[in-house]
């Protein structure tokens, strides 16, 4: 019997905890706990690439989906969206799962047998994207008012430079997806281009807003940007858990759905949450104002 990969099980547990925290935070309309948990997930999943190398990091990533993509299949049974890889090296499950998502097998092979330049592009993208992901939460929590103004401006400029580098790397990597049928070919290539457009576009709109002196619009666009980042990272991965087993009769459908829809879905969710928070804050201010008027009336 193969030993269970405890680090994969730990990620499952962390995602379950994050989902519980997200529900609790949604009810409280305070998202600190789920945000911190999300940052921890990003660091845990992204930083391991730098220590293990691209191929081993990808094998771990693919292993997250082996359990779900093989649900309901008899031993030895496969599906159009599943395939094997040489020596089962694209997974950490040992001989427990021999069939893996075809996009994952291609992903692993492209970096196991690809050029060092391709791996370095991935590392650079991950490093700078992770920096931006962490800093954007600090920037939203500490807006550029009062004593935070100078630091907020400098961190914003630094984050935008990091995002620009990460986006260039992402587009460069995506430009070679056309011949990869397991990804969806050109549909995957343009899907990643669209993801980069949504993420970088929201950031650019936020920069233009603040340079034009519109702090309110800047806040709105940067919250949308944060949503696009959460979409590109977490929603992308969560969708694969659901669509993988549901669409395993179609080779690249699951991968393409995540690629095309995760970032815009993140923007929509962020916008809905922002409006809900702003509405709640408005109600609190209204109640406080009403209480102040009533108190002054009693004193007079």
C-alpha cells in the first residue's frame, strides 16, 4: 500500500478551513481571517516551486486533482480528459492513481523536458505575482490617507512594477500554448491573454484613477484588481476541483473554463462584496448620525 501524501491532504484541509472562514467572514462582513488564510495558501503553493523545482512543484499541483478526477472510475478505467505519464512521475500518489488530468501531464512534461528559460519564466512570474498578492492586501487595509500616504504611494509603485514583470512572464509563457492540445490549443493561449488583460487592466485603471486625483475610483478599481488576482489564483484552482470530474469526457474543457472565467468571476465577486460592505458602512454611518441627532435633541 502506498503511503498517503500528507502535504496533499494538508492542502485539502487548508482549503476546507478557508471555505469555512470565508462563510463566517461573509456573515460578519469582515474578511481578515479568510484573507490571511488565503495568503498562507498562496505562499505554501507558490514558494514550493522555488525549493523543489518546476517539475516537482507541478507534480504536486497535479496530485491535488487526481483524487477528484478519478472519482467513480473503476480500477483501470480512464476517460478522454485523463492520461498517464512516464513512470507516473507527474504525481506524488505513487501507484494509487495512474490516470491524471491530461492538462497536468502536459504541464509537467513541458517543464520536465523543457528549456531552463521556460522554467525561469515560471519562477519569475511566481515570485513577482506572489509579492503583489501579499502587498495588495496591505494596501487595501492601509489606504493612502493620513500618515500612510507616502508608504502607500511607494508600495503601490513597487507593486505595479512587480505586476508588470509577472504579467510579461505570464504572457510569454502563454504564447507557446498554441500547439498544446491538452491545454486547448489556441483557446488556452488567448484565454491566458484574457486573464492577463483582466488582471493588468484593473490595475492600470486604478493607477489612472489616482493619478487623476480620483481616490474613490482608485479604491474601486484596486478592489476589482484584488478580485482578479484571487480569481486567477484560488478560483482557478477551485473550479478545476469541480469541473475536472464533471467534464472528463472532454479533454481540455475543465482547463479552458478555469482559464477564461476565473479572473472575471473574481472581479464580479469582489465588486459584489465591495458594494455589500459599502452599503453596510453607509447604514452604520446613518445610524450613528441618527443617534447623534437624537442625543442632541434630548440635551436641548
